[in-house]
């Protein structure tokens, strides 16, 4: 890494890690099991130093938050208009939050592009989220209402 680039956030699970640098770019290392890091190859032997995840960074959005497990990751980006854009990363082994099989395509198509925007959160301000191999939780910002109105669960 260059001297003026540093890690601001990191998420790890099992044999791999994903991080966000001070420019909002994504980095990964370790094994890319189930393509959860967003690299376009599986990296069976693992990467032994932080490596820029070029395919995701080519979306030209700023990464704000990352959470992952070995099955998939969620990445919150900010687009050029300042809007939140939530992406799911990985192949569809566990039925990703808000993304249908039709939107994903077959396993080979998913490996060529192992990430996609989650349409059910389009134009929604995301407050926080967590990921596990058995489910994900997303909290949206909402005015008024009850906390249950802000929580979206995927299991």
C-alpha cells in the first residue's frame, strides 16, 4: 500500500478478510471462498497481503461499510449523488438478501460477476447491517415508527 493509503475498516471471517481504505476502496486477502470478497477468481491458495478488489472498485462508488462471512458479504457504497447503495457479494449458495435467482443467473454467470445491488434497498438510507452464514440483518433509517419497522431480516 502507498503511504497515504491506510485501512479504516476491516471485516474478517474464517480464511479471509475484506477492508475499506481511507479513499473508500476495497481490499481483500486470504481465501475468496464462495467469491465473498468480490475477486473474480477464487484464489484457492489465498492472497497473503492486502490486494485491491478491482472489480468492485471499478463501480466508481465509495465503500462506507463492509460485513462478511464465508458465504457472502454486504457492502454499503455511496454513489456519486451521495445515495446509499447496498451490494451483496458472493455466489448464491445461501439465497442472498433481496436478490432472486433470476437476477443472479447460473453459477458460472455469478462467478464472472459475483456482486450485485440489492434492489429492495434502492433509495433507502441504511443505518447499519450485520452478516452471518445463517442470516443477515439490515437496519434502515426511518423517521418515527417502531424499531421493528426499521429492521429487515434474512435467514
